[in-house]
C-alpha cells in the first residue's frame, strides 16, 4: 500500500491568537484522521517566523523541537519528500505567503491558491467579484481613517479583513458610528460599512469538488433573533477557557445546527454558493456566509475559504450530515489535489 506523506502546516506568522486557533483545529484533525495510508508530518510556525517540526502538537513536543529560520526550514522540507500539504494557518501570511512558498517548491497543497485567499480575506473585494457574477450583496462602502459613512443606519460596521466577527458592530443610530468605527479600525486599516439586511435567517453553505463536479453540502444555520441577537458576534464563535486556551463556541447544536436538506432554502443557497465558488475561482472546497431576508432571498456576506478537516470544522460537519465521513472527505480533497496536479 502506498503511503502519502502529508505535511500539516500549522501556527501563525502574525500573532499568538491565530497560532492557538491553528493549533486547536490541526490537533483535532491529526487525532481524527489517523490512517495507515498517511504519514503525517508537522511544520509549526510561530509569530517570530521560526519553523519547528515537532513530533506532535503537544506543548512538550513543540518546546523541544528545534527552531529554524526559513532558509533552513526549506532545506529540511525538500529532504522530507512531502507528497501533499494540508494548510492549517488562518492568518493572512499563512493563507497567502506560506501557500505561495509551496507553489515555489512545487509541493501540492489542499485548498485555494494565495491570490484567491487574499481576495476572500478582503471582504469588500470578495463582495465586488461575486456581485459582478450576479449574486446579491448588501450595499456597502469601504472606509479608511477619517472617512465618514454615508449609509443610513441600521448598518453593520466590520473590519475588512478580520475573522470570527472580531470588531463587528451593528449601528442603529448615526450617533453610534464613531464608537463602532473606532472598534473596527482596531483590527484593520480599512472598514466595511454595509446596509443591515433584516432577518430572516443566517446560514453557511459549503461546496466541495468531487470528480471535477461541484457538490453543495447541507447548510449550517446560526442562532440569530431580530431583537435579542440580530447579528453574530465573537463570543458566538470562539471562547477562551480558564487556562487561556481557545475552544469552539458554536458547535453545541444550540448556537448552530444543520438545516434539514428538504428545507426549500437549501437548493437556492447552494446554487448561489456555486456561483460564488466559480466567480472567485475556488478549487477543492469553499465556504460562504449568507443572510436570508424575510422574503427568502440570500445575500452574500463573506467567504471563508478554509477547512482544517477537523471534526468540528464547518465543512466537515456539513459533509458528515450528507453521509460523507471525515476520512472520506479528506480523501476526496487529496484526490482532487493530486489529480489536478497531474493534468
């Protein structure tokens, strides 16, 4: 039996938060996808931009792994005869520069290319592209420091490049704009202000490529309420434990759940998600957030083009609901990646 040597690219070159987030997902993936067909290796990058190649992601193994500068890490990687990389980095450098490095090394990796990741990470650019393809998006404007918003509230203020709802504020009156902008600018140099789409519902839709075809997965719906919880916030997604570690908040079937595939909204959202996937030029998989207005119209909110292949990853949960277990989902992605390379 041929064994694939798969490198998990973990950590962050940006900050400790993204480093911890990456390690959280990657550890779950490593635990859940053990298979005799795979020889898993780990590259762990820290915010000082040093590389480590630990035996596992335990604090003890990370601590004893030798830190290496990039030049030494590249030499080490080349000697390992890696067949495939599974990117687990969620910071902007991790989604772009580090993926580009493996393009230069001619080592294939699962997931989208650096240019597409960069576009998706910038909410305004992603919106412009999918809107040009005919997808409905909330009216918005991109602001820099000193700019004054012109959209009449209610409006949603969000950093243009942050994840997990960091810095997102619902503004109900113009007097609230100053505080909301100050909060959002703490996370990014540009801020997106969008017309608030009335609820409705809020859902996510995952798309995977299988045998060259796009497959829509069951939707995930989030707990929102027109009065008590009109938008999702950071606490709905991640929480910090008493020992300082991160844990998932929206994985309890209370704050989020899988939508019944027979729900009439499912095919409508899946079709729009496929349009987004194709418009952005995605490969292997994609994930999109939509607001559903009271008339049942989906509105594109943002793209989240990553999957860690951990059991609690959104795409993994959606695939499981469709009868695709995690190991099969990973194998589908591996096959797509290697077959595309062979063409």
